């Protein structure tokens, strides 16, 4: 049997390409990509607004909207036509509730936006978390109609919960869409009332005033979404940006191009010849053919022979942080690379750990979380059994200050610092060093019970 030469490896592990320079060039040439999550109380109008916005942006065809209009009329809920743009299954439609995170992309003048729809139903919070834990920025939708803002803003309302949650997960820029103002003849008084209350709350929650913009809109009528307001009742007092103008001005996240190479594997398949093809996302650094890498947690070393960028450019010279790419890897047994593996810089691999400390935000869970509580850790495409080993402290929801040390249990709605232990090693980073690999969720009995950020890798 003839062994395939793994390579004629150059002494040099590193590519001679200056990834940072290429990244900066690209920043000038191309529109930056931003992931956006839409949050807010149930029925605030999230789906309708984003569906209408996608329609106005030309992402959705007239024909499709027409079809949805016909179908929604049939079931007597004609206002749902736009919301259906974001809903994919018939079940969601007939219930009139968005159940899963649907992804959609659209472009503004200066940005490419990946949209993650966030369902507002209480039971469905878990789905929103998936979107929120990967979001760069958020649109918070508020139903302004009489009594509705109050319901969402009150105790147990999701306006507060969602805002606190995304802030804890690292989102700092926010557009607040004050929706359904059409039901109040575009009352400026109501707009100001809501803005004042939200300002106070969001400041406490840790958002900077300058990073939050308030926009009066009607998702249903499509007013002030992508073009300047036209309703005289609104234009009589409002001359500010439309929702899309605000989205277009979100600062693009700086991808960690200078950090060591990290590539999270989504999919593995046998490639041509002796190599394997791995599909995934570059979370930090850059990669080019001829680079030696190490696969974690397996610890197997190999050589990258080919790079295909997400734009479908095969034989790419390189691919950079933030990009989805397919790499051809040589010299590694296919059994050692799985979904959840991280391909790393050979001199600076990610740690594979079984114990970590995390800040957790607990959702609506009926049983209290106690020491020894069994959970499932979810992160990117990884699902691993884990246990809550220690409850270190209960934290204040917005300031993060310690409220109680060594609590006996953690209840729904609380924030806490805990130690999590896994059965098998996983590759995570501390949130402070690489946010992209420092967030995860915990599940129990089939539902998501907490969103978490890694505060310390233990062992
Ligand atoms: P979600 O649960 O936040 O996704 O809310 P939906 O988009 O499903 O909207 C909930 C309800 O509010 C539906 O009946 C919509 O037709 C209605 N709605 C949404 N936006 C507006 C708006 O701007 N004005 C009015 N009058 N109704 C709206």
C-alpha cells in the first residue's frame, strides 16, 4: 500500500499572508456583515415588521406576498401575510406564532444583515436564545398601543427580560422600534412617554444612551421602515431616521483577526483523494493552503491543502475571521474530526476542558437549580451532558454584583455564577478573550433553561 505523502511540509507553520492587512483591505472594499436579532414581547409585531421590511427590501417577491395574503385571508387572519415571510412551517402558520429562528439576509447601503427572528411567546424563549447567543446587534420591538407597552414592560413582560438577556450576552447596540403607533394616530406624546421609560431602564441594564436609537414605526403599514416617514401625522413631529437607516449605522463588529486561528467544524465529509473536507466558520485569525493545524479536542495534527471561501471561490488564497469556509485537511483520520471539533493554530490550540465557571441567566424553569443538577450543554453544534457542580453566587440582573454567596439553589429569572462539569472535553474560550466561543446555553428536559457566558476555564 502506497502511503500518500502528507505533504512536503515547509518548516514554516505560518502563512506568509498578512491576514490583518487583508482583513483591513476587505473592510474598505466590502460591506461588513452583522447578525441582528429581533426581540420583544409577544405580539409586539416582530414578525410583521421584519416580514414587511424584507418585502420592501425586495428580498421577498410580490408573488410570494400575494400568495400569503390569499392564504391568510382564507383562515381569517389577513394581517399575518407579512409575518409568514419569517415562518416556515404550516404548524407555525396555523397557530399564528413564529416558533423557530428563521434566518434571512438582506443588504442595506453599507451593511449585509443576517436576520435572526426571535419569537416572543413565553414557551418559545429557547428558540430566541439561539439567535441571541450569536447576535451582534438587536432590534427591540415595542407594541405602543394602549396597555400593550405596559404589559411588555411590567413584571414578567418580555421587553425587560429580552433586553437584559441580550445585554448579558454581549449585545450593546440597539434599535428600539416603537411599533403600532398607527393605532394611536401617531401620538408624539405616547412616543415620548415610551422613550423616557425605556431610556431609564436600558441605562440601568447597561446600554449606553448613544448606542440606543428610538424609531416610531408601523410594521403593519410599512411606515418608516425603509423609507422616510410619509404619514402627515407622523411627519408633523418626526424627521429622524427610518428603521433601516438605524440598522445601516450599527457599528460592524471587529472580528478577532489577530487572535490565533480557530475554525469551528459544522460538517465533515470525505474529500477527493486522501483529504477530508470540513465545513464551518472561522471564528478568529485566518487560514491559507499549506498551513499546519491541530484538531481539538483530538489533538491530531494535519495540513490544510485547500480553502474554499463562502462565496464559492475554490482554491482561495486565504479565508478570514467571520467567514464560513470549507477546508481540505490532510494527514488526519476522519474519525478524529467531528461536528464541534475546532481546527486551530498548531502553536496555539484551544483548550479542551471538562470544567468551567460561567455566568448563567436562568429562564422559566419550574424546579430550582441545585448542586448536582444535570443539564445538557449546547454550543454551536455541540450537545454534551453536564452537571452543575457548584453554585458560587447569585448576581444582580443588571449590575452583575454579588447578591448572595453560595446560594442553596437558583430560581427562575435569577442570574448566578456557577461551575459546570462535563463528561467529555469540549473546546470553549473565556468570553473575555473570544466572545464568539465563550457563549453557550443549558438545556434540561427538552427546553433551554439558561443562557451562559464562560467566565473561567478551570480544567
Ligand atoms: P410577534 O409575536 O411580535 O411576532 O407579533 P406579530 O407580528 O405576529 O403581530 C401581532 C399582531 O399585531 C398581529 O395581529 C399583527 O397584525 C399586529 N400588528 C403588528 N404590527 C402592527 C402595526 O404596526 N400596527 C397595527 N395596527 N398592528 C400591528
